[in-house]
């Protein structure tokens, strides 16, 4: 068992093509005990975006701070602090904070599919 | 895809023997899209406790509010807002807010083992 503040985890820019002003931390990953799924922390800074993309991994998301437009089949909707977002496998999705004045921060849990 | 405030999910008391003043919500469960793992929200109110227990499901936890003593092999340590907690399979663990003056709230992700 361990307890660690999320800020103690290394932060790196998200490399997805078209992403802007997005930082990611692996909170619980394969090297830190995750067996079936991993917990990551994302921060999309004001002016930032994760553009529409898709992949087989579903997302289980909890929003910690701020708000952003969600891109995809719920286009026009906004996710904000205390919201839960579920993104099924292979569904196009993205998060737009380009008009925002504060960071949009969220927890995103993904399966470690290569283990299956 | 869906977006829902966590408070829109039903809340029920935790029935674990010895638990006191603990409420739980299934944020993303089998009935709401979860395939491999589920996201739950726990609130241990001031004076509340989840006593030491264990089970095969590992926990990936993110603390949203408050603080509590963590019971088990990190006895004496405190988990607080913005902390990440990992509890491996079958490791005894619990959370003690009996001396607390505010709620201890956290996200806890568990595998849906019966699907494996």
C-alpha cells in the first residue's frame, strides 16, 4: 500500500497530435502496482485542448477542477468539477479548454489492455 | 458517452460490518457502462470509519476532500485531499475519520472480478 500526493508524480506533456497545453501524470501505473487498469491525472491549461481521437480503451473520468467543452457525440456539453464522464471503447472524444480561464483537471482511468 | 454530476448517483450506506457513517455511490458500474473496473464515491462523515478488512479486489483511490487515518500496513499515516492511495489485492486496509471534523471523500476504483 502507498499514499502519495498527486503532485509527487512526474508530469509530462501529452503528445497526441493536435493537443495543446495538456500535462499528464501516471498516478497508478504498471510500475506502481496497477494490474488491470491505470489512474492518470490530466491538466488542460487555459487555451488548451485534447482534440477528437479514439482508441479501444474506455475512459472512466472524474473532474477535479474547472470545466471544458466535451467533443464527440455529446458535442456542446460541458464537463465541470464533480462530474463523472464515461467514454466507451472506440468512441471519438476530446476536451476543449481553448476559451477557458482556468485549468481543467481530471482523473482518467484506462484499462491496461496489453495485459489481457 | 455520458456526463453526470456525482451527486446524481444514488447514495447508500456501506454495510461492511463495523462501518459507521459511511455512504457510497456507484459512479460508473456494470449498469452504467463499466466493463472491467468500476468507479465508486465514498463519503466517511465526521465520526465515521471503515474498519480493517480485505478482499481480492485492489483499490485505486484519489482523495477529494478531508483527511483520515489509514488502517493497515501504513498505520499512523494519513490520507488527505489530492492524495493517491493504492491498496493491493488481499491487503488489510481501512479508513478512520472518528476524530475528524469534516467528511473524508474519495474515489475508489475496483476491478469487476466476476467478469474475468
